[in-house]
């Protein structure tokens, strides 16, 4: 028989245990649910099935600013550090566990803000975009094309370096992706204003496959997209982009990542050119540093965050 005092102690213990469980559940919700969202605004559509799938374990990868799924090795992902870091590509698995580091010979990392896969004469290539330009002052940028290495490689040489300029002047760009026909697409990041003072939507530039036949290319503005970065907040500043594989209906989609959301656009199946806006989903994650995005084979979107032990999230939109 349990005394009254014993019963009170037992009830106290049960209550404490329940509080611990509740706190743990709340912690999980903060990592993947709306409860921990820093960017979600009232009434917004939120990325569905959002969950944290891992963290980057390579401590040297502390400024991850791009992410692509390997074509040569399913289940392997590539990333790179941005401004002023070593000329290294980092390989990791879907949970963020480190798989290797590959030195890129013949390149310089001034501000590696973008990474893309692209068909090339070598078969399948990675393009490293030294395109970061926070103050929009760089007249000339660099694109480095390399044959995609295996994650076990020690180093890989640059096969081609292309000097890039924007025909309408310097721009800050972090989003870049490749199309099936070899076109490389770039999208501006920050808020800009038209001459009349109204906010300007982000601009889209293209580098055709034939540009790699030379050593320099002036990319014209081809389009704009209905994403309008705001002055005074980084909520919709564009940080990365990725093109999906062909869907069963023959379509492709482009996902554009901002610090606070993902935007989905229809895309031309042959070139990857972005078209009509399909959906926008707010990111229900705690971090404010969403810097990289790629598609998974099952149609989910994978988002990476910048910083030491950066988190990896997965979800669906819409």
C-alpha cells in the first residue's frame, strides 16, 4: 500500500516526467514545425512535411553557400564555402555526414556563392560560381567548370574558366543552376529600385552553352521573376536555386530559395528557363541563414543552412 505522501511523490514524478516529454516534443517542433519558425508570417503557406534530416559534420564546412546532388554518385551532395576560403569542394551524405574534400586546382575563391551541375564535353560537370558581390562592385566574375569528381578524389583540375559580366552592370548574385541543354541560369539576390523608386523584382541572366567556347561572356537580362526582395529585411533575398528532374508529366520545376521561403516556378523542360509561379512556401525552420537548396529524387526539396554544423531540412511545396 502506498502512503499519501508516497502517492504525492509519485504524482509529482509523473508530472515532472510529463513536463520533460512535453519539452522534448516542443524541441522537435521547433526544429521542424511552425513553433520554431523565425520567418513564417501569419496566413502564409508553409513548406509541408518539414523536418530536419541532419547537420553538416565537417567542421571546415562552416560557410556552406551552395548544394547540388551528385549525378555520378546518387546519395552524395556537394557544397562549398564562400568568400576567402580554400578552393575546396565538400562531399557529404543526406544526413550531412562528411564523405570527403576535393581541392580544385587552378581556381581562386574570392567569393564562391554558387554551385551547379551542367552537362559538358566531359560528360557531367560542376560549375563553381565566384559570383558573390555584396556591394555590387565587381566588374568581372569567374565561373569555373570542372568534371564532377568522385567523393574519394583528392583533387580535380579546372577544365575551363569563363570571365562573366552582366550586360547591365554589376549585380549581387548567389542563385545559379544548370539546364539540360547546358544553359547556366543566374538570379539576383538583393533589393533594388527602379528609377521611379519602386521595388524591382529579381532579374534573370543566362549563360548559353556556346559561351564556354570563349573566355569571356556578357550575360544579358533575359527576364524577371515575381520575387521582390525587401529593404530593411532579408526575408526574400535570393540565396540559391535548383532545377528538378523531369516529372512524370514531362514538366520540370525551378525552386528559388530565399532566407524565408521557397518559390516554385514552371521551367522549360529543355533549357530550364523559369516560367510561371506555381507556389510559395515559407520556411518553418529556426535558422535565418538558408543558403542552399536542391531537389531530391522523390520530389522533396532539401534546404541547407550556413554556419558551423549547419542544419539540413527537407520538405514539400506546395
